[in-house]
C-alpha cells in the first residue's frame, strides 16, 4: 500500500469512526431524550480529537519531545488557549490558530 493511499485510508476510517460514535447513539435511542451525562460526553468528542491532532505537531519534533523556548509553535498555542477560554468557540479557535500559526511561521 502506498503512503498516500494509507493516509487517505486513515482519514476515511477516522471520519467513519467519529461519525458512528456521534450518530449511532441517536439512531438507537431515536426520539427519546438523552441524559445529561451522555450529552456532556458527546459534546467533548470533537474537542478531544482536535487536541489529539494538535499535541503531536506542537510538542514533538523528529520523534522527540520538544519543549523549548526555540519552539515557535508554543506561542501561537498559548494565544489560542487564551482565545478559547475567553470566547468558548471552537470554530474561532481553529481559524485563529491557523492564522496565528501562519504568521509565526512567516517570522
């Protein structure tokens, strides 16, 4: 299997898995109301996936842990955390993170 086909397969399987995790409980329960605990669980699934994708890129370089003042990606991370806490909007956080990271990489 070629590396590009493997990457596409991982993305598709990730999508299907996340879709099923979010869709199946509602399909099974149907019109019945869900519990507060279940609603809380479902609310944090996208955030968990988002964090898992970001952590490796920010804190690892060449397979090694990279926490240093020379790690330029830490500054945008801290700014995005502040934006996330202030506005509580994941869409705004993603867009702001992309723009801030682009600016940091241009410096």
